[in-house]
């Protein structure tokens, strides 16, 4: 009788622990990054690691290393491992379709960072690239007019592999082509991709400076990595930010260094990459750990836009200090 009572007590205790969710918090999250050589991916993953550490989760990283065709195979890899949740950083919906279908069939929810929703993905924590593209274009126009009241000329380098970069470029072009900005002309538009961005923007910029010279006032890329090559090419051509400047979208220590020392990279829209992971972490906590209906957790759009911040020489952070965003997550 004593043995039965003890066994019953253990069972009841186990049931009680399960009911309070103690065991439910010991989950495993599979995290797939586009390219851990990019500051955005590093910061976003660090945010997920920090969230997981607070909650006692395990996180496993797979890095696509710039080969974005690996997203679906890597999702399927995590499905085979039986993870509790999958998070994707900086992909494209056409690249994740097969993997998301496999995860959905296996009953594993998929959460996104800076990646367009598809199928039954839960939420996309991201920055508003339409709005950032318009802001960047507006800042370019304002700076050119401050330097040259008669207006001037810009050239653009995009990275069309990913939809977020297409959005930014489209909005910049809309600003420059607006009837309100007839004094601003687009002289040229070219592109790099996720595999050649470390070298191609530099080469494009050197060619443009040779071709257009003093007619160019600004050369703008859709993210920091493009801007680094642009800025270096301007300096190597014997020019300064007073001749040709660049601005971009992302925000990183390398970019802040360039702004502080007065290079042609004069400003950036800083994204809160770890904020993407706050959104996804909150959603995983609610949907996976607490078992809530996703419809009760995330907006109907399944998209949460994290605030960003304009950074130039007037407010660039000191070395080894980050930008304060003050974002507290989904809830």
C-alpha cells in the first residue's frame, strides 16, 4: 500500500509539473541564418541566443553561408531532428516554400525574421523596408539640396536577390522620380548579389566615377555592405564626402566607424536586428511554450515592424557602444 501511495504521489507530482509548464520550457529551436558573415544575421542570432538563455531553451544554428538556396533543405534538416520551432533569418518566400510545407506537415511551427510570410508561418519580425527606403531617399534629396541648391544626380546599387532590398530600391526610385523632386536625377542603376557584394559595389563605383566624375553627388546602396565598397572607392578615387557621399540601411560597428571618422559614408538607418528576435522569441513563448492560438498572439498581417533609427555624425554612438532602440518586444 505504501509503494502504491508513493507511486501515485510521483505521478501526481509529474502531472502538476507538466501543468505548470516547467518541462514545456525545455524546447529546442532550430535557427537558420542567411549568412553569418553579415552583421545583421550575427546581431539577430545573438538576440535569439539571449532570449533562449533567459527562457532556458536550446538553440541550434545552421548558417547558409550566403547560399540562399539552402534554406529549404536546412528547414527539412531541422524537421528530421524534431525541433520544437524553426526560425529563419533574412530569406525569400520562394526559397522557403518547400521547407515550410515540410515543417507544417510535421506540426513544427515556423517563425520568420526579415522574411516574407508564406503558407502557415506564424509571424515575421522585421523592419519596414518600404518606409526605410522612402526615408533614405528623402535624406539623400535633402543632403544634395543642402550642398547644391540647384539639385544633383544620384546612382543606385541594389541587391535584387532578396525582396527587402527590392522594396528599398523601389521606394528610393519613387522618391527621386517624384514630380516634387525634378531637380534630382538618377544617372545609373546597377546590382550586386549575395555572393559578390564584397567586391562588385567597389568596382561599379570606380567605373561610375570614371564615367560621370563631378556630375555624381551621391551613390546609394540598399544596405551597409554595399556602402562600404562605395565609400572606399570614392576615397580611392581621390574624392571626399564633399564630392560624393553615400548613405544606407542597416547600422553596424564598421559603418559607425566610417561615419565617426568623416568618410563618404555619412549616415545610415540603423535597424534593431535583435528586436526581430524579441518578436520571434515572444511568439515562440506564446505559441510553443504556452500553447496559445497564433491568431490570438500576432496581428492578422502576421507582420510586426520593429522601430529603426536615423544615425549620422550628430548622434553616432561612441566606439564600443550600441544604438539604443528602446524596443520591448511583441507583448
